[in-house]
C-alpha cells in the first residue's frame, strides 16, 4: 500500500509542472505506415516548458505472400522516453531519448532468410516540429537505436531450418519520422 501511494505522488508531481498552452499531444508516424502497414501511435505530456514525456506503440501483424515467397516485417514495440525542446514544448527543434522493447519477425525482403527475436535498448533522436495550425504539427526527425537482441535466423520463412541463433549487441537507424501531431 505504501509503495503504490509513492507511485501516485510521483506521477502527479511529474505532471504538475507548469507548461505552455498545449499540455498533451497524440501523434502517428506516416513513415511507419509505409513500412508494410505498421500501425503506430505516441502520446506525449508536457512536463515543463522545455521537457515532454512520451510513450509509444507500434504493431504490424501482416505477412504478404505465401510460402517461400512471403515478405514480412512484423513487430510489437513499446517505448517510453522524453524530448527536450530549446524553445517551447511542441514547437521548433527537439532532441530526445527513449527506452524501447521490440518483438520482431522480419524476412523475405532482400533474401529468403527470416529473423525473429526480442530486442531492447535505448534510442536517441532529433528533429523539428513545424506548426501547421494551433493544434496540428508536422514532426520531422531521425533516430539511432542500440541495445541487445536475442534472435534466430531461419533459411526461409516456412522451412523452419535454423541457420543462426544467439544474442548480440546492435546499433542501427531506428526512426525516420514524418509524424502528424495533434496537441491539446
């Protein structure tokens, strides 16, 4: 009981800082939809004039084609992070960081090999938020993600023959961002 009371106090103290007129945003990254129809959303809360805290999800359950000719970039991803805005929250340039976990299954894109696994780590990103309207922004950015992954590589999407498995560190581009952001 005592632990949950401290969590509630921490939650309200994080979100009680004064910020500009817009305190909450909801956004979706158009580039993710071009990545085999990945559904995505991010919610952000202004914590102070220059800081916002965000949480996001991505989901792609689709496989295109059948058998050895199938192509997929399936994923379930959750992330939580922050952005620092030099001018004001939801306005102008920003840099951010986040922690992220992803369960994935990718294959058939360039070769018949398919890789599946779990990855977790941290990402850094930066960009610019362009105001289109008082409550609508267009967000541009790029990011880099690094961490640790456990994986299995199969020779083809349907054969089930494992050609490689293990765990290793990785660093890779993570985000190409062109997001439509609604602020409230």
